[in-house]
């Protein structure tokens, strides 16, 4: 893999997004590798999965270059298939999944992070579901994860406002489960090793009981997000949002 590293260490599978020079921004190629890495983790006999990003941030979300890649429906559907594979695999796999966050955690990157069973963050982590900044709506199950953690009313506001939260505020809102003082990757690895001495089969059984029930609802959200995002990609507001971002100016949206 070009942008992904998978390592099995004892009872833990380490998944590293390895595009640190771009804040691990997600493009079509990386998402295809990510989907394969998630499947590889599922096949492992290890019982814990640790997901993190190299460089100065966990994931800056979708690379804007991907906007051109998904301009035709076939490519768009392939990308969405990979996104859905990633989040449903983490949500349904018979393992405990930990996402370890630092620096920017934005858009699709946040959706993927929230698909984990535990979200651990350094104090400098900055979380945002800022799809609205380019005239889009959350995808990658973003609506589902936000509703699960915030409730419907607050989830709407968080998405609409493109709100950014530092780790402590995100913890207070239950978007983050643990805030650590040391390097998050090391702290998460220590926790994963600690859990290897616990009755993990019991923990995984509880996950399955809850998530088997939730899978139907998650699948519904993913289907709606796929169709909605395709429609929004064609809007004037989306085109204006991308142009404004590239030109480093405030967008002028007109609800079209």
C-alpha cells in the first residue's frame, strides 16, 4: 500500500494513515487502500484495532482534488463504496476499535474516527464536521455517528455550523471518550495492551448485541448520504465553496 501501513503486534492490529505530508487527506486511491486495510484487520486473529494518522494530524478530511475525481457517477459510487466499507467494517467487526486523534480531525476523517468503539484524543486535537463549508452534508455515516453521540437536535447544529471543538470540549459533548496528556498513539497502544488482559470476548459480545441492531439504521443513513451528496455536488453553493476555499476567501452562498 502507498498511503497505508498495517502492522500486527500481539493482540493489536495497528492501522496507520500514511499521507502525513497532506495531513492524511483522503483521496480515491487512499480510500481504496483504507477499505482493504479495514478488511485485513477484520481477517486478523487480533482482538483490538488501533487507528491513527502520521504527521501533524489524524485526518484533514476529503482531499479537494477528489471533487474532480468523483465528477462522474461511476467513480463517485466506487469512492462511496469504499467509504461505506471502511465505516461498516469498523462498526461491525468482532474486535474493539480505537481511534487515536491528534491535530485536525475534519469531515470524513471525523466520520471514520467516530466509527470506532473508543475515541482517544490529545488536547491539541481539533474536531469538525465541516462539510457545510463547501456546501455538502456529512457522509461516511456522519449523521449516524453524530446522532448516536449528540442526539438529533445537537447533531443538526454541529453539522450546520461547521462547529470546531478542541479535545476537552469534544469530551464534554461525548464526541471524545478519553483525553490523554501524552502522545496519543503511545497512550492508545498502552490501553490496547492493557485490554489484552481483560475478558475481550465479553466486551466484543456487548458490541455485537448493540451493533447488530444498529447496522440497519446505519445502512439507511449511508444510502441517504450517498444520494444526497451526489445531488449537493451539482449545486452552485458547492462550486462556490470549493472556489472560495482554493482562493482563501469567504464563500458567498445563495442557497442554490
